């Protein structure tokens, strides 16, 4: 039987609709307008397109949104001053510095300068610690892992007591999603295993998974026979495996593949995310959700 396809595009648009209504109610009833600033240094084309997409979504949701473009040669000192300005701006609830930064700037220093209560990306060490502690301490979950949890929950999979196996131990996906799924609470409470390049028998671990989350960045790493029949498979991997001509624009566009062989896996899994259109569309949406939460926290409403 073919698996249910978990559409990140659909879930993301559902969450955005919910957020739009929440933002309208916040404005009308409390006079609160969520504020997001995206800081872009230089003109890296990929960064420009990411920032533009974030600003477009913030605008559509009715946020107070600022795109702050800075020249490639801005000094680290001036960038830190800029962050300090937004840290102290009560209209701004979320600060996002688009990475990568030019080589003369210490990325870590810049990210750590963001007020943890405005760190809607959830990567500040304070927020990483808050997530580890869990419960109400966890303020901003990193966006891609938070999106993964939403996809699992909204697809109707029971997480409590489930065997969750996470392939990959990066700080942006593997570790935080493992942390999220082991928390005692709704949409989690799972038994979690993380596997990685040092793991002896990847296949044996994957075969046990009721929920298999793959974030390795290796196309086709997880073979269909490694999937437990009926499992929920979340494929985070986005790998460029070639180029093709777009039917819409006639331009060459990358061919993207996940870490799981989708066509074969969907005949075994109970549910599976496609690539593209699975986890990808969730990330910006969760950034918006974090910004709304930050605005509510600042107003004492959450
Ligand atoms: P990363 O390279 O930082 O981490 C990959 C992890 O996978 C490492 O911990 C490594 O130990 C593990 N790994 C790699 N090869 C392995 C193997 N052969 N066996 C076992 N473990 C192996 O990558 P990342 O930043 O976590 O991203 C992973 C993938 O997810 C990439 O394809 C990336 O493009 C994608 N991604 C997608 C989104 C999104 O859709 N929004 C966001 C972040 C990352």
C-alpha cells in the first residue's frame, strides 16, 4: 500500500492561515504587532532570496517587518552595534541575521549578541539550553526541527512511546529534533536514538523506527528495506543531484533529492515527506510562529 504523503506545503499554508488570524486578533484586541528584522550583509544571491522570502511572508502575515541591508564591508563592531539597536527596539520581537557572513566577521560573536528573547531562530546557546531543560523553559525551538515536529503531529502519528530514530547529529537539525522528541509533553514523549557517521549498524537502528527522521545530506542513504512497514518517514535531506529545464520558465533549475529513496520508500512507509515540498516549506513558517510567540511573551500574553 502506498504511504500517505505528508505535504509540507499544505501544512505550512494551514499554519500561516492560523498565524494570520492570530496576528489580526493580537492587533485588534491587544494592540500588539509582531516585529521581525532580517539583517543581510552583502549580496550573496542565495541569501538575498532567503531574506526576500522571509520578508514576503512576514508582510503577508501583517507583521511590522524590516529588511536591513548592510554593505559587504561593514565592520564587525558596526554590525554588533546594529544588533544592539534592535535588541533595544520594543517594536522588534525577532532578529534574524542571514548567514553566511563575510569572512572578516566572527559569525558566532554576532549570533551570540542577539538578545536570546529575540532569537527567533533558536540557535543562541541560551535557547539551546532552554530546549534541553524543556517544558515552559523552551522558548524558541529551532525552525526546521520545530517544523518536523508539526509535520509528525499533524499527520496524526502517535509520538508518545514511539521509537524515534534520527539520522544525523548536526546542531541545526539532528540534535535539536532529538531533544524536542524526547521532551515529556504533547507531540513528543518518544524514545529517541541518534545515529551518525560513528554508528556501527545504521540499518538495524533504522529498521526499529516507528518515526524515522533523516538529516544526513547524503542522497538515497536510507534504503527502502531499512524502513519498518507503516513507519512515518521525515526526509530532511535536500541534495542537488543535477539540473533540468523548468517547464514554467525554461530556465535550468536544480534537481533535488532527499536522503531517502522516495519512490521505493513510499510503498513501505505509512507516511512520508516528499523532497521538495516536505520539510522545506515549514522552516520559514516556524520562524514566523516564533516571532508571534516572542511578541506575545514581550506583551505578557504567553
Ligand atoms: P550536516 O552536514 O551538518 O549534518 C549531517 C549529519 O549526518 C552529521 O551529523 C553526520 O554525522 C550525519 N551523516 C552524514 N553522512 C552519514 C552517513 N553516511 N551515515 C550516518 N550519518 C551520516 O547537515 P545538516 O545541516 O543537518 O543538514 C542535513 C540535510 O538536511 C542536508 O541535506 C540539508 O540540506 C538538509 N536541510 C534541510 C532543511 C530544510 O529543508 N529546511 C534545513 C536544514 C537542513
